């Protein structure tokens, strides 16, 4: 089904498809771990920008020499053991890429970096035994977690091998055993976002207050104690009582928030347009990026 796969990440040839926000950083992670990497993008300016951004992120400047830029897909995936797709989040585009790569790289494990799409749907036209998800979190070079998602057709040996390669590359892989939309992290994150938007939309508080509450309240303990441990810590009898009273009052919308739709319809898309649910005057986006980078660079034990 697949070619003999190497035991060490430094012997693993990786092809990353897409040099944008996620792809160039994923390429840098593997290059930093010693892999030979092909970084593909058909749009030359995007490829150049991606390589420049990757070089700025690398702690070892010599690692850049292990990355080969490619503008032709067959060249990028030739001889690859692992192909990671990081193209825009459009199902039809991802399906076309996987169908093509499945033929071009018949011995490679094929991974998609989709954040919400079902792996079964993304790899529908490919050899699904070799297809799985590797959902990296932004920014990939700083966030340790990678969700490894199997479908009902994925060969378990591919999952085991990818998780070991990621460990050797310095990442923390977790096994998502069922192919559900959004996997684990984004289901948790967007459940909170749904409630946050509902609170603003119904006048409970303004948008700034939501972020103050999260950042200065329960968000402070999340790096030390996740929700399941916290439930055990405070006592499941208390958690049950709170849920029995609170759950009927929580948002259960099955459609995106009207507040969100109205903002998008008005062209208020957030930092990139200067306004969203918050105001984004000049300098605020850079300040937010610096604050995030400082938080993510905190040593973890």
C-alpha cells in the first residue's frame, strides 16, 4: 500500500503543498527536525513570501537549506514519504489536490491540514487507506499540538507512523479516533465562540468584555488544568448541579450568529479591514501578534 517508511524524521522526505500562513511554517518545522522538504505553491510570489517568512521563524538558519521550493506539483511530491496539504479551506480544491497527488505519489502517506472538514470527504477521490488528517494550530512553529485524524478507511499503520514522525519533530500529536467535523480543538473552541457571540448579540455584555472575562478569568488556569481535570478537581456533583441549571439557558443555535453575518455583510472582517466585532486602529494587529508570540514562547515543562 505504501512504500517502506523511514523510522527517523531526519530520513523522512516531506512535501508541503501550499506556502501560505500554515504551509511555510509546517515546512520549517520538518526542516528544523532534519527532514528534506519540498514546499510547493503554483503562485511564485506566494512561494517567495512563504520562504522568507519561514526563514524568519527558523531557530537554525541552516535548516532553510533543507527546503526546496517547487512550483510544479509532480516535482514537489516525487519521492516523498509524507505529503501534507495546506491549500485554502475549500473542499473541492482539496479533493482535486488529493486525487492528483494520490496518483503522483502512490507510496506516500497523504495528510490534510484542514481544520474542520471531514477527512473522508477530503480524500474521497484518493486512495483513502493512505489519507488522514494532521490538523496543526496557528502558528504551527509555536503551538505544539497536532491532531492526527483517521477516517474509517485509514490504515492504522499510517496513523502510528505519522504520530511518531511528529513526536520526533518536536510536536505533541493526539489521536482523533473518529472522523467528525472540527475534530477536538475546533469543536471546543467554536462552541465557546457561539456562546460568546450570543452574549454580545443579546446585550449581556459588549465584545471587549467577553475577551476580558476569558483572558483574566478561567483562561488563566487553562494552561495548567484542562476542563475534564477541572471538573474532577472541583467535584462532579457540583458540575452536574451547575449543568442541570445552566444548560437550558445556553445558546443552541444551529446557524451562524446574526451578529457575525451582519459584520461580514458590512465588510467588517476584523483586523484585515480595520474593524470587526472590535475596532482595529493602526498598530493594534501588530500588538496582538507580539502578545500572542510572547505567550506561545513561554517555556513549557
